[in-house]
């Protein structure tokens, strides 16, 4: 395990437990206490954790960790969700994708769909405000790629702000596939960051059909800034661990729920 893999694991552990101690953490990861101490110091210098005398605890930013530290969390579930969401996309349509780990997997699933790859007439157009998604898709000659402008948000690699909004105002989407930080039937789909929520809301309004992709850990949760009410959502794609109790309120609200 290299340094960056270790940091990712430490951030996952601290997000789940809230606080870590040096010696038990070193034992779990199979490294020396000196290594863990240096790791905590480095993560604290990046303001990703708060250093304590015997370890580290969650910094406020732990609720919105940078994308590069989120990739490994719920990875198999996200890949299944992405494949199911990509299968809902018809050939030749215009798809809006926001940033995030699940929508990044959706982009990959769309890029590798054989039916979209083999026939040029079936190619989709993808509109995104996510720099990492754009960088992956730009080499896919069978995909027509459109990116917004905007101010970069380093947490999620997304472009936000008035320039991004102006770009989307001039675009029509057949379907928007959005990743969210939380979703419930009362508050709707929501995000921690106001800039992301504003762009996501606009992307949803520019689309004929809205698909939300969210693993079960995000169901029945609320984040501060609403993206859209549940009534605007056509389909929710989640994972198999979502319970009937979690799914029923969405189905009752008229949302088509797909468990991948």
C-alpha cells in the first residue's frame, strides 16, 4: 500500500469512525506508528483532518471529501448503479452528467457500451461540468463531448458559478443523470455545496428526463442545499442493499426505483 492508498484508507476510516488513534490504526494498516503519525500530520496540513494528541479526528471538510479520496467507497455498488443507469440511455440522445464518483462510473459505462460504440449513428452527446469526466471522454471518438465553462471546484473537479450556468442555459438535454449527496422524499435531492446544487438544479431543469444515481447510504438523508423536489425525479437508481423501507417512499411518490 503506497502513501496515497494509505491516505485514502485513513480518510475512509475517519469518515466512518470520527476519530482514530495512532497505535490501533498502525496495527490495522500494518505499518509503523511513525508512518501513521506522519500521515496524520500531512492530512492535517491539507486541512482534511484535525490532529489530536494521540491521533486525528474528522475535520468539518470530512463531510465533503475531495473526489480523489472518495473513489474507493462503495465502489462495486457504484459500478452496478452506473451500469444500470447507462442502460436507461437511448442511442443518439443528449445526456447531462454532473461530477462525482457515481456519475464518473456512468460516463465510463456509456463510453464502453458496445451498441453506442459500433454505430456512429447511435453515438450519444454528453454534456458535463466535470473536468475529470471530460478528460476521460475526450479520447472517445464515438462520443460527442460538450463541457461548460465556470469556476473550478477542487473538491469535486466540477465547474460552477455564473459562467457554468450561462453555458447550461443555452443547452437542451434529453436526460440528466445526477449524483447527489443525499435524497429523501421531503427535501428531495440535495448537495452539501451551494454552487454544485445550483448547477445540478439547472441541469435537471434543462432535461426532459431526470435520473438520480445514489447508493443506499444516501437514501433518507438530507444535505443543506436542495437540487430538486422528489416530484421532478423520474428514476432513482440505487443498489441492492437499499431496504424496502427506504425504497417505498420514493415509489409512493411516483419515482421509478431501480435496484442494481
